[in-house]
């Protein structure tokens, strides 16, 4: 056999082997995801009923429903959205459209990237120290929302910036050449075009916030409350923390209650994420650059 | 020839055009008419001067073509006229550029106002991702026009002037991206015309288009020069010869020195009997 054929054979073997290895890794990832989701669905679905969703917990949270917990989570995420979206989107617009290309901008951008890597419990401790204690907001929904705002900000800023950068610069030029100010060009032309990306990024950031336990554990989430929160200064119950409580703090919780709670959390976050992804792909198909 | 006699005479007399716009009592009525005068214009990117010593006159209601090899600063010079270079940053423009006698680089001039008088059409069609109607309405809306019937009239007129009306009059709600490339470019022309500019700058407006669309754009330009002053950058010699009244030839002879204006004059003369040998070589295709 000539050297050339031998080399070709070796190359073919490596090719086949690598295809197998990389494929096996994907299979492992998919299996893990399927197993986790499957376990949640199989164990959680039997616990789901209208009562489970619309009733209060009973018998020391071992029975009844999780209505206050769902409401608490929705209120917390809504409040976080109200805080983080204006701030994050505006900051993203500045970085993408106005910021000069200099060292300071690079440092700011790097800091934001680093913010995304800070562990969530550190945000929790920061929130406890600054919002709860220093600013004397107390353990409350507001303190938690502010903490989650810090946690979600880098995601919202970065996805806004990325979405704006994907819009070709020649339409900005066209708007400016028509006598538009920078802001008018952004507000009327660039921002609407970038909206799908911004909305998707924001929703993904918020769904991460919805599932966080550590930051809310130390800033306002309650073990159990007999009533719904009546203001942003009240404490509240929340799905991820409730799940932690059911799994580790309360003895003899029927598994369908714990898994049912997990199912509601995962289903809620997935539905919102899938809606965001679907909406974006529809928008993408509508506008081709 | 649509150039006014006075301006034409001025262009012919001076070697590189004229420093000051020539005015006579007879022409006072046409005072605001969109003619540029460039005096010793230079452009620098940071420390590097890329264009130097440009003196020329852009006469009103005529087509001025800027020609020259790639990288000779034609587009850069064009963007000086509506101060789009301001948006790049680190660009300095020297010398004086006046529009109807008004120094467009003086402190009191807001580039935003200038750009409503001096429109631009770009090399690649760049419609906004919205309906045809909203594309053309963008400029008038920026100028504060809100009334629907007023907008409708402006849009119809602009689309007619850009020779697109008949094709799209029943589809104004259509998304601009559904048009062909040539239609998109005529939409961009309509969009620029809707602000009622006195000057229209065109940066190789047909270079991304097929021959038929190019022909339509050229026909449109021929119509438009009765309404606005046109300055067009083109790589296409035949195009410059076909559509322009005045031609300016720019050249950057080496990377060590800035580009300059070799010759400017009536197109017919430039293409038949140029003063400068370099112009002749370029036009006859010996380089560039």
C-alpha cells in the first residue's frame, strides 16, 4: 500500500472517529436534558390541577396549592422587568450607538461582561448589604427586585447592544442624511428593527431572574406567608425558594407537591422562552437584510 | 445645458472652478438655488490628509460628476457637502464650502438642517425596514409634517419624481424589502426628494444595479436636474459622459500625498479635449 493511500485511510478513520465522538457528546447532552425534563414532567404532572394552581398551601405546605407562590413570582418578575428593562435597554443603546471607541468604553464593556459572571449568591449578599440594610428598604419584594435587576442588567445590556449592532449601519446613515438627529434615527428606524433581538434577550434574562433562589433568599422571599403581598415593601413567596423549602426544610412533603412546583416553574419559564424564540424567528423571516 | 449662463461662464474661465459664487442682480431671484462653492478644501483622517486643495464650483440645476480611480476621495469629498463625514469622527475638513454663499462648516450651522437641504442617495439601496409609504414619509415627518393629506401629496410627488409612482401606487403599504434592487434605489431617491432638497448627492447610485435599473436611474437623474442640483460620484466613464453637465476628475497619485482635483470643466470638453494629460489617460482607460 502506498504512503498516500495509507495516509488517506488514516484520515478517513480519524474523520469517522471524530464524527462519532462529537455526535456522542451531543447525544449525552440531549439525553441529560430529556431526562431532567422527563423526570419533572412524569413526577410533576400528576400533582397539577386547577386546585394546585389556584389554592393556598395547606397542612404546613404539604397539601393544597401554590397560588400565593405563583403570584409572588409573577409580581417579583414584573417589578424586576419594570426596573431592569428601561435601565438596561437605555444603557445598551448608549453603548451601541453613542459611546466613543476608546479605552473607557472598553473598560465599561468588560465590566458589564464580568458582571454577568458574578455568582448569584454574591448579588444576594450585595442586595442584603445595600438595599435591605444600608438603604433600609428592609427584606421586601422591592429589595429582591433591585437585587435581581443587578443580576439581570448585564444580560439585558449585552443583548440590546448585540441586537443594535446587527442592524446595518447604512440605514442609520440614510436617516442621518435625511436630516434626522441621532436619537430620531435610533428611535424611529434602528430600535424597531432591533426590537426582536432586544425582546428575546430581555425575556431570557428575566426568565433567569425568575428561577434564581440565592439572591431572593437573603433579600425578601418568605418561608411561608398567610396572605398575598400587598405592596412592594411586603415580603413574598416565590417558586424557586418554595421549591428549596419543600425539598429540604419541610419533612414528609408528598413528592407530587414538590415536583408539581418544579413543573410549574419550568413550564412557566419554558413557555415564555419558547414564545420569545418563536416570535423572533417570525420577525427574522419577515425582515431579511 | 441647464446651467445659468453666469455660472457656466465662471466655470469655463477659471482653471479649477471659481472661489466665490458669482451673483448678478438678474439672478437675485434665484438666490436660494443649491450651488456649492469649494475653496481650498482639504480632508484629513486623523493625521493623514487624504484630499487637499480642491477648488470648484457646483452649478445649480445641473449634474456634476466626480470621477477618478478607486480611493481617490470622490466619496469623501461628496460627504463633505452634507457633512456626513462629521458622523465618522476624527475627520477634519479644511478650506471653505459654501452653499448659496453660506459657509456650511461655520459654528452656527446645524448639520441636521443642512442635510434637509442637501439630500443623499447611497451606493447600495438602503431603504428602512418599513413600508414604502413610511420610507418616503420619514423625511417630511422629521420636518414636522403630520397631516395625512399633506403627507400623501408629498409622497406621491416624490415617488413620481423618482419615476416609481406608477409601479407602486397601489402598494404603498408593502414592505420596502419586497421591491427589486432598482426599485429600492428609486425609493431611496424618492425618500431623499421628499425633504424637498436643493441638492442631491449620489454616491455611485447605480453600481449595485443591473443595466436596466441603471438606465432607469439615469433617466430619473436627467429629469431631476431640472429641480435639484445633482452631484454624482461614478466609476463609470460612459455614465459620467451621458448624464453630467460638468465633470471633475480627482486623482491620488501616490499614497504619500493627498488626492487632488486634476481638472474640472464642462463634460463635453473634458471627454473630447481635456486640458490635462492625466485626465485624458484616465478617460481613455489607460489607468484606474
